C-alpha cells in the first residue's frame, strides 16, 4: 500500500496505515458496575434540619443571618424554608396579626 499522500498545496506527506478499531470486550459484571457509577459528583449539603431551621426563625434570625451562619446565600435559605413549608418572620407576624 502506498503511504504517500498529496495535500492541497501539492506537498507530499507520509500517511500511516489505517488501523481498524477493535472495542474492548466488556463482561456483564463490568457493564453492571459501570451503570452503578454516579454520573454527577455527590454534593455535601449544609441544609439544616427542619427543627434547626425552625429554631433559627423562632429566635428571630433573619434570612441573611441564617445564611451567614450556614455559609450559604439568602436565596438558598428561602428555598430551605419553602421546601419545609415554614414561614419567615414576616409570615409569622401576618398570622399573629390575623388572630
């Protein structure tokens, strides 16, 4: 087989022979193990428990104070409170005023 190749400029280039790709043999155990590997890294959460978050709110801590204490953003604290179905300080004051 001729290993010379002419490019667009007319220069001669040496080309290696084409090698056919042979995929590796994968056993069933390896295939199962590969499926079990997590695609995304495990992220450690500093999300407090519902009870701990409730204590913060009862002590009158603002979202910003909780965020600073838990080393996160104010928006994340708001998401935690909403996910637990809790209300912030303003929500508690509205409920107390309605009674």
